[in-house]
């Protein structure tokens, strides 16, 4: 089997003394979109935070391109080529669009060519470069959060609820952007509450429950038989 873009094997993760992940195993293939589905509190966001070194991993291993990154400090993880767009965007609201992008570029010492390519993906941001990011619309802020992550030139991108609170037209643009990244060979882990949006993008779906991956299926199989959506997500 080919080496995974990203792999979690038997990961236990904790917030203080509260265990949030219990032997979680996931495998992200190169150039695929893997969607994590499950109820609130199932461990989806924690899985992304564990990858990024933001919660304590006490057992198991996390590997990227065959390299063990489990114990790397959080500030080193983006340098391995993993971009992260957290829920709620977490922009520097007092800084301009250009300054937020510059922070992303600095992480892996990328330059104008990278910035131009990112702005080609989100052309509306080119018109807003001097605007404070806190004054952007919700959809534009989400685009900026994604753009800042892409300034790393990541080959793995973690997206946590990218369509939350957005209008349908903006959801479509975010979906197109993710699809375009996959076409460029970026591997994506997507946490998404909107099941339709998730299934329209995903190659495979991992159902997360109580901090464990109960099963991983092709998205087409989930669309054909929604029983698991009812079981793990409560819809379908």
C-alpha cells in the first residue's frame, strides 16, 4: 500500500484529564478529501487539533508522509506542510487582509508567487488587501482564513466547519475551492456538519463516535445507503 499523506494510529488525546480521542485511527490518501462526520462532541475537531499539536496526545502516533510528527511542538507542524483552518476562522481582525496573508507566507518562507496563486483562487480578496479583516463579511473571512493557510503551500489541509454560517452562494464558492485544491493534489481532511456539502466533496467518509473511528466508507456508498448517517449523525 502506498504511503499515506497523513495517518493517525491508535491516538488517545486529552483535555486535561478528560479523554477526547480513544484509539483513533485515520488514513488520508494522497489527493483525496476525507470527511469526518459525527455528532457534536464526537471528537472531530479534537482529531484536527491533535494533528496540529494543540491537544495532548498520550498514546498512538501521527505520521505525515511516513514521518512521525506526534511529538512536534505546535509551531513546527505547519512547517511540515499541513495547513489548518480552525472553526471560527481565528483571523487577526485588526490586521489587514494583506497582513494576514503575510503571516501565512512567513511560516514556510513563501513569496509573491505563492501569494499571487492564492489570490487567483480567491479573487475577491485582491480587492480587499488594504481592508481590516475584521470588517469583511463572514464568507470573505472564511476565504481569507483558507487563503492564509494556503500561503504555506500545504500538501495537507485541515478544514473545520468551513461553511458554518455562510450563505448558499458562498458555500458553493468554498466547495469549488476545496475541489480545485484536490485537483492540484492537496489532500484534505474536512469536518463538516452540512451532510450534503460534505458528501458532494468527499471521496471517503469516516464516522467518528466517542473519539473513535467507527468505520470509513466511500462517499458514494454513504450516498447510496444513508442508514449510517442516521446512526452516527442523526440525519438521512
